[in-house]
């Protein structure tokens, strides 16, 4: 780790880079941002903005469940419940009823309520409020390592499922007629998104995680004309705004997550105005 | 059925297709043969089971019966390659997916957003030229007209080259010029490739002009044969012009 710290210090001779927590936060965001940028492209293509929002909310119940079940590492219950929710929401979404968004919305509210109920029992919610707004400055080297391994695994899975997902995003029936197992691929993707969202939630926060997933891709979509520029722009937007927001937050003394999302929103609106005709 | 087929050597046998939904019988023992180099039109009134039949052939729904390919060596293959052009592609027109991306999806297993290799790119050029859409290669799918989309869909359905091509009212809602261009391509295909074509259509004018054979169905095969045979049959009149005399 100190090797990487040294590199950061020599490459980035700025005041903020002197702090260990900033170096950790920088490493975390350099991993999380591209991950979200990549996954976001498909999430937006497949109209999953609502899905990931509900997924983020379910994190609170995930933490609560972990406490109820006496699991020491809350990450385990968080990821497990996230995966379960993702599969459930995907199933409801695929039922295709007009009411599926209502059902997802109800699920999302219940997940928040149950989480709050359990975590606030006895008046001790404040120690969990970090989950709401996130705290990227407290990310630890082992968490960074975990995120890095996730990045590698996700990129490998991504390469395998990309074409299938793209075809599904164009038209599900067409994909099925070409022999694509649509349910399987959608589920794999939902699970991947769930794992990434849950692992990043401690750093980014329940309230902001969805913007990190959706905004870079939505921005790229404003300008991109083909799948390559779409992906590239999404990743670049995510990285630039992620790092930019983090550094800004250091100097202006604001929440890192909020600064990152503000940067993303700014770029989104600019591209929205100048978007392709 | 008429035995005058384009190559006269290969055929696709659809045998005893039956589909039930609950108590309702949607199709019962539908059998027919599709010949290489020929366009067979499937016609029938609304609710006759045309789409159900296509879905059975595509193996998208549970059904009885088999679809078998018999080559001229007498070789029988059960898993044939089927190309499918749906009636109307319902998709998000703002999606940043280019025609090139779309064409590549079925051809490569590496993500289509990566750099394309030259061989693939050339093959796509050829496929798009065949349907007269080469100049659309770099365009976003959402920018194409209805007729252009159908031709791009056709081009992508032809890789890998299928034994059977299924068209489900391929140009309904496309303007006359677009429709004509589409059928020009289909006629070319018939002439130059070893491929059987099945098409669902409501447009008897088009059926008359382009189809070699016609199969009239309503839950089962009512009548099949040449266009003239079927169109002059009593079954045809009863199906479409009942009580109109």
C-alpha cells in the first residue's frame, strides 16, 4: 500500500494528496467511478434507473438484517440482501404489468422503513447515518482491495455478457429469437449491479449511489452515437467528475459524495442542452 | 404441394405442430413443407394462429411436432438455423447503438464496443450492401426509417446464413418505396441463396406478386398450393369473403 501512496505523492504534489484518507478516497473513487460508468451504460439502456434506486434503498434493510441475525461483517448481509432484492425486482419488472413500477416502489419504501425501524430501535440510528450519505474518506485499504478485485471480476463478466445485453436492450423478443436466454442474462446483470452497488454504498451512500450509476451514462447518451463512444464517454465522465468532485470537496470542505454528484449533474445538464439533434 | 422448387433438393418439413393454451387449441397438427429457393406465404384470418405457428417454428413457445431440415443428400437436421425478421421492431430510438453495432452483435463474442477487426467490418459491408444499406453503417439505429430498419434487420438475420428465413409481415406500415425495395432484396435472396422463406402477410397483392406457394391456415392447414390454386379455392373464399357474394 505504501508503494501506491508514494506513487500518488510523487505524481500529485498537491496539499490534499498529503493526507492518507484522501489517498484512500482517491483510490476508491478511481475504482468505483469506472465501475459505475461501465454498468450504468447498460442500466440506462435497459431502463433500470428505477431498479437501481430501489436496490440502493434495500441496503438499509440489508444492514438491519445483518444486525438482527448477528452477522459481524455487515457487508455479508448487505450484499446477500442486495442480490436477493435485485433478483426479486427483476422478476417483478419482467412480469411486465402496468403496475410493476408501483410494486417496485412499494418494495423500495418497505425496504427503507424496515431498515429504519430496526436500526433506530432504542434511538441508535446516528451511527448508521453514514450509510445514508456515505463516507468515502473513511475507506480502508482492505475495502479498496475488495473493490479492486470486484472491478476485475465485473469487467470479465461484462465482456462475456455485453453483446447479449445490448441485443436485449434493443428488443427482448428479437434477442430471444436469436437464442439469447434473456432471463438469465438480465439476472446476471442485476446481480452484478447489486454487488457493485452494495460494495460501494458505504463510500457513496444510499442517497447518492443511484446518481453515480445513472448520471455518467445518461450524460454519455446525450452525445454518443454508437456503443463505443457511449461506453468511453460514460467512463470518462464518471472518472473526471469523481476525482474532480473529491478534490473540490477537500478544498471547499463539503461532503465528497455530494460534490461528485453535483459535478456529474452539471456535466449532464450541459450535454443535455447541446445534445445531438 | 407443388414440387417445383428453386433448387428442388432441400426442404424443411414442418410436421404435426400443435399448440394448446389451457383448454383452447390454438393449432392442431399443422404440417407442410417449405422448399429451398421458394417464398411460401402463410395467410389466414386474424386469430388463425399465424403468429403462434411462427413462434412454434422459432421454438419460442411450447408445442408438439417437429421442424426438420432435409438436405439433398437425404441428411436430416433437427436444429436448423432460422433467420427472423419481426413485424415491427419496437425499440428505444434514443439508444446510442449504431447500425454497425447491431450488425456485429450476432457475429462476434467480443464486446461490439471494442475495436472492430477488418474482416468483420468487411463482412458487414457486404451484408449491408446486399440490402442496399451500406451508407447507413455509421448511423444510429434510431435515425433510420421504418423501411431501412426492416432491411437492416433482414441483413442481420442473414448471418449466419439460415436454412429458413421467417418474415412476419415485414413491411407493414412501411411506405410503398421502402416495401418495394425490401421485396427486391427478398427476390434476390431466393435466386442466389440456398434458403427457404416463410412469410406471414395480410397483403394479397404482395402475396400474389412475390410468393411461390401459399398456405392458408386456420388452426390447421385449410389449403395449400400455388397462389392461383389457393386464391381460387372455396376455402379461401370462405375464410376471407364469407357472405360477400
